[in-house]
């Protein structure tokens, strides 16, 4: 049983848990490296729990609270975000501490009743309200749609800590290290961007609003509900979220193709090779049937160039590619150069759909479109090379 708690300060405790059993976050996104559900406990004149954890981890979570508080009361439970991976243990906390006061905003209260039937002992807070804890104070800031409507953050002024709920979080269990100066950032950077692109990215405009709202705070530490605690360089994760929410991209190309019998993949390989010859060093290629959309979306968020290729299936887009395209549209991914190609046997449809997708997303669209009947001939591959050359040209012009 995971019962480890970590002192952040003498009166601030990390009491999060790791989940290495769940396969899919939100039953959609792979958790190849697990995930942490972070919770925090402030002790002193008043004892305050900041968020809970997924109900599957409630037993070890409650043990941590008891080990710290012993026979002392829990005065407040601050609920920054009501998604069940953070609110799932609320009723269990209330059962153990029936006098605890719940702190949240008006929309929090609505979700509390709808999810758990909880209606009493609630303190509503609004933008800029402060909860006086005697030796500490918590000030609340609303961050709606980062990434739920009730989402908010709190700032503890004594230690200058921002409790940021899902904002500034990431995928990946915390395998011993929990602080940013302890972790291997080469691993966590990709998992953090994947979390952003999969979960938060659709709401990038609201992320920008939140970053600007919090810019005036003197923040020495950021404590999110997923991923590492940022005690050494909190400005680093803020800078990354700022970059990602502005759709700032790196030079590189993601090629994603859907193929049944390998003909479309031949075209993809030809494009990739010419991109390398044109000096593009970061080229990522994915068979949409083998790589989960979560990982593909992560790379698309990072690189400016995107090339999609698909065989035609029943007069339309290859179904698995169609799913990826829908996820790209759902997440409102912006600021890309797009090229498309594809193949068909007796009737087209895939390339037409990809072109319409490019128009809908208002990408910088490469007009050199290649559609091949059955298998590509040498002149078809030469046309594919033109897509690569034009992509490289536009990438270099955008430097």
C-alpha cells in the first residue's frame, strides 16, 4: 500500500498517490507510464485538505491523512476541480471527518450534489476571496474551462504556493521523485505535453487567460494535481504551458498514414526521405492503425508540419484516420502547415475528405496533392517528393 507522504514545508504535506493499474485516462488516453493523483494537506491553526484522489486509491490516501493529523480535526476541504479522479474520495473524507467544511465555487456546489448528493457544510468562494486560516491564507482565482467550468486555483501567501488543479500537470506516475529538481525531465516533458495536448489543449484560449490572471502573483512553487511539484523552477512549466497554449511549434514534420496493404505507406516513406534530403531533421512517421491517437496528437502539438495520407475505404476516409482527424478538430489544434496524399482502388474519397479537413482547420495548405490509383508508380513518388519539398520550403520560411 502506498502510504508515503512528503513534507513540502513543515506545515505543507504532499499526500498524493500513484496509479499504475489504470490503462486509459478518461477511458481514452493510454497511461503507459501511469499517473499520479496529487493531494496536499496544510497543517497549523487550521488543517486544510486540498483536493482528494480517485476512489480506487482512497484507502492509502486516508491513511496518509490520519498519519499526519492523528487526533486533530480536518477543518476544510478545498475542491479546486470536480472531475472524479480528484473528487472521488470526497464522501470518504466526509465520513471520516463529518464536521469538515467544503470550499468551492457555485459551480463546484452544483457538481457536488450531482455527482455525490453532497449538499451541506459548503462555503462558496468567488474570484479574489480569501480563506483566513490564522497562520496562513488562501486566495482563490477562477480558471473556468481549464479544463472544466468549475475549475479554480488557490494561492497560499505564506509559502507563495499556487495550488493549480489540472493546470501545469502531466501524465506519468511519480516513481520516487516528486519534485521538478528530482525528476528526469527528458521523460516527463513528453508526458507533460501529451497531457496538455490530450486533455487541456482544446481550452488553450482559457489557459492564456489564466496565465495572464496569475502573472502578478509571487509564486515560489506550483502544486498541480498530476505530475511533479514545481519547487525549483515553477516558471519553467508556466513557460511551457504558455508556449503550448499559443500553438508555438518547433520545426519538424509529423507524417501520419492509414494503409490496408502498404501502398499508402510507400508514399509516406518517399515523402519522409525527401524531407530529410531537404534538411528537416525532425520527421516523425506513424501508422495510424498502430499508434494511439494520444501519442500522435502529442507530436502534432510539438511540430509545425503535418502530412496526412490515407487509403480510401468504402468511398471515404480510412476509418481509423477519420477518427484521428476528428480528434484534431475536437482539440482545435492550430498553426500548422498541412500536406495530404492518398490512394484508392476503384473510387476515391479519402483525399477529398483530407482536403476538406484542411480547409475547415484553416491550415497553411500545400496545394500539391497526390492521389494514386492502387499502387504508386515512379512518377507518383516524384509527385510525393514535391509535397516534401514544398513542406520544407514553408518550414524554412517560417523560421
